[in-house]
């Protein structure tokens, strides 16, 4: 099992990358997400974790998915492997698990 600090660091790095892609400064993102700049700085460096309400808010403001913040690019691989086991039927637009 991965350590909490390792997970916090990875999520923090992804938040920072998403913030920079969005063109936000730490000050601007802190205001948009209603957190303090010192907390955001610690979050981006993995020194603190993030609560679920803040996590959801960051996803919304940054326009990123929760699985991206948690898994990064690995999320795409996981989703693809899940889709490979599914079949979509256009008639009823439902997704079924292949056996």
C-alpha cells in the first residue's frame, strides 16, 4: 500500500500542473476555491492532504476529473482496460460487460 505522503505529493503535483495549465496563480486559485495561499502551497508540495469537499471544488474550478487528480495518466489506462471489457449496443444505448 502506498504511503499517505506519497499520495498527497502526487495529488499536489497534479493540482499544481492543472493550475499552471489553467493559467492561475496560487493567489487566484486560492480565491476561487476559498482556501488560503499557505494551504495551497502546502497542498501542491504534498505537505498536507485534501478534504473531499475541497477535492471536488478543485476538480470543478480546474476543469479536471477526479480520476486525473488521483491516478494521473494511469487513470486513462484503467478506464481503457475497463472499456475493453464492455460492449455498447446502439439500439438501447446501454453498456454491457462482456463475458
